[in-house]
């Protein structure tokens, strides 16, 4: 079963614009991670935010976490054509000792047009 | 250093056959995970190893699926009597620890059951 749900399912923007993707989840978490996937193959880890953190930055990426709303957002600034990929959020639950298990959403397909 | 590697990258088999998928984690990573990703979906957890033992195999869909990690490094996912519904990309990941440690994914094995 999928715990996270990304929104929108697909996003198309022009190079240089910012892209914002959202993720909602259902149960309490230890941490939330964002991954990028090109062409349906291996996932690349982008950023991890812990449940007691509210915002993290990494290069052109900015992630926020609102545990009261059970939601997170990923902002990519000054997008490039190479950012075209599917983006997934994945949560690590805070229950039953299963904090190692990542539960992924269905992903957002981002297309950055040159 | 080398990342997670998986072989083969593609596997085509006939319904009813037996297949083995191999994963080489990052050296020194004690935790290893298998996920399965169907078309248009996010990865779904199958099994987690800590060292040589399967700490959690709750995601394996049925007893046709089995995985081993005999020396605490390389892991093999074994599928008996394959069915068309087993067709998916099988992803392996490894991490140094669990709770706040990012999981590094391999490129995946695309399994097609005819």
C-alpha cells in the first residue's frame, strides 16, 4: 500500500522556472525523503528531512515538512532540462520498529522544456 | 566508490520458470532492501536484511518469493514458478544504518514474464 501521495501527478514547465511538488502522507513518520528517477530505473536520493525539522536546502532544492498537516513540498528553483524526471517522496514510519521501511508515493512526472 | 549494482539489468522469462536476481550493495553497508516497482507506481517494499538475516520479509507477496544474503553482502532474490503478474522492475538498496540513513538504490532489474 502507498502511504505517500504526490501532487500533481504531472507537471510541465519552461527551463528557468521553479517547480513545486507536494507530498501528503497518512501516519506519523521518522523522516521523509525525496528521490528522483529517470526513465523508470534507479532512484537517486535527493534529500532527507527528519520529523523534527521544518525546512532543508540542498543546492537548488528546498524541502519543507509540516507534520501537523502530514505534508511536504519539494521546490526546485531555476529548473533545467536535465531535471526532467519522476520525483517520489518516501516516508519512514514511526511505529512498530519498522522505521527502516520506506513507503513511496506514485510520484510526480516533471517535464522541463528547453 | 562503486554504488549498488544489480544483475541482470533485464530478464525475460517464460511463465512457470525460476529466476534469480542479484544485488551487490555498497561496501560496508549492513542494511539491504529489495523493492518492486510496477509501471506507473512507486516502489513497494519487499524485504529488509540486517547483516545476513532477513529482519523483515513482510512485503514478499507469497511463498514463491525468497531472498538470501548468506555472507552479509551480496543478496539474491529468487522467484519460483514465475507468473505474468511478477513482471516489474526489482530494485535493491543499501544503507549504513536505518532510521536516519538514506538508502542508495541500484539501477534495478526489469523482469518480464511472458
